[in-house]
C-alpha cells in the first residue's frame, strides 16, 4: 500500500486542497481531519499527516482538509467557506460517497470541525450574525460525530485570555464570534473531547465548560501531555479517539 494521498483542488489557492487516502480494503468508516494553528500561517494540513497515515493503516478512508489562513486570504467568511467546500469535495471521493463520516479537529481545527457539524444539520445558534460560509452542506454531507483534540472551544474566553496572541480577533469579529464559537453552537452529533490537563495553549477548563454546556452529546476524556502530543499516533487519548470513530464509544445521551 502507498501512503501518498491523492490531492484534489477545490480552489485556486495552494492551500485549497484536500488530500484523500483510500485504503485498498476500507473496513472502517471514513474520517476527515481538520488541522489547527489558530488559522494562521505556517500551520498546514501537514501537521495531521501522522494521524492520517495511522487511520489509513487501520482501514479508514481519510481526507485531510486544507484551507486558507490569515495571511493568505483567509478569515472567518473565507476560511469557513473553504472548509465547507473541502468537506463537500471529500464526501464525493472514493471511499466517502454516501457514508457518514467523522470529523477530527486539532486545536483551532476542532473549532472548524464543530462549526461544520452544526452546519451539516442546517442549524445555527439563534440570534447570531452571519453564519459565515455561503456554502450549504446540509443534506450533502452526513456527519456521524466529531473528535476534538485539544480543541479551542470557547472563543470569548480565548479573547479574554489572549490565547494565540490576538489570533481570534484577527480571524473573526466580535459580532460574528458566536457564529463560530463551539460553546455557543448547537451540538447535533456525538462529540468526544480529548483534552490534556497539562494544556498551556488551550486551557483544560474550556473542555470542561463545553461538556457541561452539552451534557447529552459531549464526553470529556482527560489526558496528560502537551498540546502537540495529540498529533502523534499513540499519543494521549488517541486509542479512545479511534474507538469513537469506529462507533465503539458513545457519549451519554439524554
């Protein structure tokens, strides 16, 4: 088996690409990965390659979503539009068509993954400003669940603590922030929240508050280790995340 993915362009910018791995014998559900990096250069889909390769070895079709970041034409509207188009592109690829997929997002990629999940069901929080992307994926992409790996889950808190050194304000306006902040969004699918108590990039209490806000759908898995350790297979919580993707772990339901 080759570990070189097929790259599909969905736009003209170099980062508007989806990498797709299709194992010869796909015997597990498809997965889409969304990288983090506070939506800034130079962080790219390369950061999630090791996770992608491990998932392919386990028998999952995998899509690694690229998107424009701040500094190359990205921003709230542009980046959310990109990830919606990227996911729609991936859903039509070999091994994905007609199958519910699970999203795995790391750090600020989890913000985007949970935004995608809310959009795929056609829901958005009441009273919010523009929902961002003009692309509708409701009825086009079926999302089975989301895994947050050290996810940025509360954007108001991120601004108050200056997480990412101004990254949130550089990406999304205060008026649009509730339309992107996971803690403010509907939680229409099961969510596994893997978060380290040792976190210095995104504090652990963000994960706690998110799960308290969505007790019927979200399950918190507390681990130890660094923020970037979650990008390595066999890192903190990865085995649990893989079980969740396979449908073996179900967050509590009401």
